[in-house]
């Protein structure tokens, strides 16, 4: 009888132990270790998942661009202003007149990315200066018109297009470029007749040029960059002038002159560039 009582007591203790253990313990599933400082761990994880700063975001965009071989900024629009220096002199000034040693230049440049670092650029510029004519060559009527419309007549437009390459170092952007363009400094036609003698002077100062330049910019934000730019133009065509003297019953006499001075200059400017479609 005592043996049966002990067996019943042992069986009851076994059932009690089984039902009081956690479910994970008797199911074979390991019980995770839950430290008491769970609140501190969650705070650290929240700080780690906090938004990154602006430089970190920019670096991540650059890294993504490198990995995907896509441009960091698909399109940029820049405006700059600075002095333009005449590096070509004033060759054949008696024919073409002369230009000042320094003028003001304004440029609007657009860059369209092709691949990650290479882009096409279009540079539209205006150089502000007057061409000084010698008195023997100067037309009084043209002089009066020039004085009335001086702001317009002093504008010498130009356009250049080519390829640019972007070098990125942190927030700095170094962009060398090379292209070809044309500048229009005006054409001039003057004719006078005295008796049976006619004199005519024709000038064309619109040479093509090779353009080489470089800009160094600091990216202020995702949307804009402040930059310094140097641009050199070297003409590949000559300005031309033709003087024709016509008399009755004699062949016309013609004199020709050319000059490589026009379109040879250097511009140093400061500007701001806007990023369109930047990531």
C-alpha cells in the first residue's frame, strides 16, 4: 500500500513539472536571450537608422552613379560673367579697325550628360565692346547710328559646342572641355563714288575658332554649384577685307587683307550652375 502511494506521488510530481515548464523548453525551440537593457538597444538601433547627413547622401549618390554607370547630374544650366582679354592684338588695324584690350563677357552654358562623366556642352556668349575705326575708314552715317544704338552694336555674339569631362573630388567638380565655334563681330560694307571712280570696302569678321576651357566648381547643394571658369578661343579662320577700285574703261583694281587677330581671346569668369534632374 505504501509503494502504491509513493508511485502516485512521483507520477503527480512529474506531471506538475511538465506542465509548468515554458513552451519553448519542452518543444525543442531555443529560448532567446533577452537582456534587461532592451530599451537601450532599441535606442541605438533607432540612432543607426536615422537619416544621413547631406554629404553622406551626396557620396551615396555618387557611388550609385559609379556602380550603375549613370550620370550624377543629367543636365546643367550655367550663367557666368567676367573679363575678356584680347590675346590676338590688332593686326591690320587700318583695314579692320581695333578692339579694346579688355571687354566684358557673359556666357550661358548648358551640359547634357552622355555617360557617367562625359557630356555635350553648348556655350552661348556675348562679348561687349566697340570696334574702333580709323578716320579714313569710318563712315559718318554708320558712326551716328552706332552712337544711337551703342548697347546693341557693342554686342558680339558667339556660340561653341563640344565635349566636357567631369572629375569629382568630394564636393569639388573639375570640368575640362574642348569644342569648336564661331563668333560674329560684324560685317562692314562701304561704297562711295566720285565722278566716274567707285571705291568699295567689304569686311567680314566672323571667324570660326577652337575652344578650350576648364571650370572648377564647389557643389553648394544638390541643386547648384559655384564655379570659376577659364575659356580660350583660337581662330581657325581669318577675318577678310576687300578693297575694290573701279574706273571706266579699265579693269577693277582689288586689294585683299586678312587678319588672325579677331576671335583670339581669353575669358575668366565667375558663375553659378544649376543642376536639373540631380539625384
